[in-house]
């Protein structure tokens, strides 16, 4: 299965359950999510990365589409700045 099919399955199951499916991620948004996962995995612990991505997604759901990428980058920058340097 590739990433496109993975997103298709999420949308199909969501529709089948009466939930709205997420908007497709653009290339810059995919990069930002992966950057967040990398920062958290290396500065907190690996298992925290998916939870941080989920938390960011929940936050972005309440954010205007035009502001989402800037918010994602701000979150990543702040986490990177607070990351311990000895890990």
C-alpha cells in the first residue's frame, strides 16, 4: 500500500461512518508533519511522534486553511528550540 491509498482508505472509512474526511495534504504540509515527527522522535521519544502529530492535527482542524502551514512551522520551530542538545 502506498501513502495515497492509505489516505484513500481513511477517507472511505470516514465516509462510511458518517464522518468528514480530511483535506489532502500538500507537499509542504507532508514535509512539515514529517519534520514534526522527526523533532519529537529525537527530542522526546520515538513513541511520542505519532501522538504529537495527532495533537497538531487536532489543533489545525480549528485553524483557517491559509494559516495552517505557518502554524505547523511555528510549532516545529518551538519544539526544535526547546529540544535538549544532548540527545
